[in-house]
C-alpha cells in the first residue's frame, strides 16, 4: 500500500507531532501547554505539515507529493506544490 497523508500536524521543539484536521485547531489545543507556540510556528513554516500512514512527519512540500501520488488531492495546484488541509478535505 502506498504511503498516504493521515492528518495535519505540527512539529514543535523536536517533539512528536501534534495532530488534527486543521493547523489552526492544533495551535489552539497547544496554546495552554506552550504559550509561545503561535509565534514560533508562524516564524517557521516548516513546522507545519502532515502525518503520514508510515508515522512520519512530512512538511507541506513532501506532503503534497505523497498526497498526489496516493490520489488524495481534491484540488491539484502544481504551480504551488504545497499541501493544505483544504486540498484533502
């Protein structure tokens, strides 16, 4: 079976990714635990990505490739090959 995208994820300070449907919802859940989370994630776009079926964190560029190869994309935009949650669901 091909690797697939499972859900949105945020990699934070080397920790196992926090996951959910939307990056904003994940940030809202993380905020009570890590008050500085929002600015740090905004400053480093590479921390926002997706969790794969092989339990790997993929940044938005790699996640787009994985989702496209797995036939998961609702919206294909090769001009800007980065994955957003809206592309999946």
